């Protein structure tokens, strides 16, 4: 017998939770229940504050990965939910996966993918509303793939006019990329300040970048990766 299809969390309930600084998690991949989390301390990466090392900028500039937006949202979520050495199980339950896939179809959840030789090797996904983007999780199957995805995401959010990027819990890895920790009360204030008409969407920002031909003095055209790397190194 097939396992019953998980009941999704309604999109309007998810968005209401995010607008109030709350998000769902589960105890395991197969858990049918979710619990709602409101951290006392919140990790954010200030827009324009992504720390891009020289080696990462070089990787982005050289376009070692093909980077896409919303090309395989479910694949990114599944990559983030896959077992890892330090995390044999995942807080991303099948119910959460189905719920965010529905939110993606409604236009409020997006992904950035990194591809190598046609294989999905890294990515990041999250929830978008107003002028806010809440990063949920990222994964990497090749060195620097998740960093490249996050770097692209941060540059595109700045281009889109986003003013708040939430990454939930602080980790040493996020701290090395520019994350800072603030009290939840401060985060709620920033949420209120970011309320209002939604900024340019992530797909719109990606399309804007992809269609933009940037020429140098000799008439050469810079690749999207070059433009992203320049954006990150100018603001970091």
C-alpha cells in the first residue's frame, strides 16, 4: 500500500505565520505533525552584507555552475531534506515538502539551483512576501555549490528591492557568509518595516539579470556570473 498523501499546510496559514515571525518544522522526514518555531534570537544576512571571499567570487565569476531560478524547486527541497553525515534525518518532512511546493505554485516560494553537467548539485529555497525573503535551507553536492546559490540569491534580492533576508538560526557557516544575530523583538520590527507591496519577485530579478547585456570598453559582454560577482564584492 502507498503511504497516504500528507495534508498540506494551507498557503495563507504559512504566510500568516511568516508575517508574524514564526515558521514550521518537523521532528523527522516521515513525521505527519509540525511544530511552530519562534526563536528568541534570529539570524539574518543584511541585504548588501553578504561576505564573498575572493575564491568564491572567482568561482561565481567563472560560471563553474549553471545557475537557474525556479527550474527545479522540488529537487532543491528534496536535496535539502536528504540525509547527511551530521544529520541522518531531516526537519523537512514530506508534509512540509508538499506544503512548500504548493506555496511555490502560488508564487510565494522560490529556489536558486546550481547545475554541473546537467546534474543538480546545489541550491537554496525560501519564502517570499512583501519585501522579505525567508531562507529555509540549502544543500551542496559539489564544493561551493550552496555558497554560489546563496550568493546569487543575495545579489538578486538586492536587485529586486528586498530589505530583509531571514536565515532563522545562526551557524558558524552562516556567520562566515555575513549573518548576524538579532533578538526576535528586533526581527519583528524589521518585519513590520518591510511590510507593504511586494518588491520585484526573485524570478523577475533573475530575468532582468539574464536579459541585461553588460559591455566593457572594448565591446565585450560580461556573463551573468561576472555581474553577480561584481555586485557581491562591491557590497561585501
